[in-house]
C-alpha cells in the first residue's frame, strides 16, 4: 500500500469487477477506501463461485484488498441519511450500479454535490449515463461483442471469440481510475469536484484505436486473423516441434535477420515479401513457409537463438507457467495478504513500479461489515445511536 493518495477518502458503492478494481487501485495508491455493502450478504462477489479459499470467494479476494467494509441498508431512509453524512467528509465516490440506480436512491451526483461541492463522483457502467443504451445492463461479454473486439478475435475461419479475460471490465476500471486521478489534480487547483462518466463500451472502443484508425482510413472492416496482425508480418504465433512460440519483426532489419537465422535467405529477395506491406498482403503464404521451418526445432531452441539475435520472441504460457517465469517473479507482481479466514492469500498486485515510493504491506480484503462501527463513530454518531442502528438492522 503506497502513500500517494494518503488523506483521500473514497466511498465505494461497487460490485463485480470494474468498480471494485478501480477502487482497489485507489486503495493500493494510499486512499482510504470505505466499501458500502448490503446487509447480510454483502456485494455479489462475496458469494461468487466457483472458486473459494476456505469459504472466501477468490473473485472477491482478487479485487478488494486495501478497503474497509461497512454495511448500510440503502432501502431504509435512515441508511440514506448515514451515507449523506459520510459524503460530507468524502473526496471520491465510485459506483457501478445500473445507470440511474443511485439517482433513484437519492444518492445521485446532483444531490450529493449540494452536500459536498468538492466531491468527485465516478460512475462506471456498461454504456454510460447518456445515449439510447444508458438503461441497459452491460456485462463484459456483451460489450466485447458490441465494441467490435470479438469480431477481430479468433481464427479467420472460426466464430467470433471473446478475449480470455474480462478486458472490457478492466478497461472501464482503468479509465475510471484515470478520470478520478485527473479530477483530483484539477480539484487541487480549482477546489471543485465533478462527475466522471466511464463506460465499458467506451473503454473497449478505446482498446481498438488502431483497428478503428485503419477502418476510418479506407472503410475496410477488420476481420479475424487468429494471432496474426493486420499491420505487421511476420507477427504471430507459430508451431514448433514441441509446442508454440510468438514472434514479431517490427522492421526490415529484423525481418532479414530472421531469414538468415532460419536459413531462409531466399525469402529476403522473394517478390512476395520485399517489405512489410507486401508481407502483410501475403502473410498466409509467408506463415506457411516459416512454420515449416519452425517445426524442425523446439520452442526452447528458437527462443534462445532468436532472442540472442535481438528478435522479439517468447513462449505461449499457461497461467502456471506465466506466474513461475523467473522474470515475472523478479518483477514482484504477486502480493501476499493475511486474511483472517482464508489465511495467507496470494493475489495479483499493482502493475506499476515507482522509484520514489514506499508503503506498508497490503491489507487483506475486509470481512463484511468489519469497519462499520469505526466509520460511524468517526462520522460523529454516538455509541447509543450506533447500537440502535444495529438493533434496527440498518447497519451491520
């Protein structure tokens, strides 16, 4: 846990992946993140299977470290009043309910801005708060399809395929986080908060910047190319004698070096492959010639000789192999947290390294309602008031 955002208080009304990942990053950077959850069951990911560690959902553990948990019944008017009191001392509010939900609860930006004009309010949703689809639910899979990502993913003669990780959710989280950090900088100058509207669809379209640029250039609709590239060749996966590898030749020098190493010097002068544009046009024929040669040797052999020659190449790992790669280990991408129920749990850490920063060990994802009393006490509620809230099941 770093200290860049020390003193920044975040009120977190998020569930599933996009919103919680956004607020987890803020927590990793030092913000105090107070996660508001439903009575008894908490947010959806707490009970989300199929994977559990000693009864704790691996999904929840993956995206909720460095947070505090409070339980408030938002269906009770007194619960809403508790939230409004907390908002008065909050810097950032993040929510990823279906568009319009917070407004119906009386917790929309326009109302909360009246309580705290410096509030930065970030909504992360499938389609955003404007446009004809604003009221639709938008899961990652739906958005991957609608953004064009799936139309470009998969083999040319196969069906559209989603990316193997929820990249649309992660994109919404990433751009929501960027927006919040930018708004904090702006607030430091103006003293004013603002509303941030981040959507999974917008983020997914942003991931396709290059294909969109190509389409806008000439109107040609990008298709599926498997692991190949519409802009560079050879730039794809190839089979070897014992597996697969990936390779990329980003310029003419690398292409010619590759031909020499593979004993295919004749391809340098082949009229089908004189430059990158020609190789892209004829990449099927080129791939067949290269793969025939790659299959003569092992993945390990090719990776060693190609990397020694400065040609970018690498293996295709499964998850276990990726996490055990010595470089990945050296980068310290995995963090360990000590959870009161699940024990020591290893999670993916913050994928950023800072030269001038230090921090405490990350805090484990909170138990449901673990910090309710402490947060309410700090907000000015008396012991008697807090006990009454518990008795009435407004908090937990």
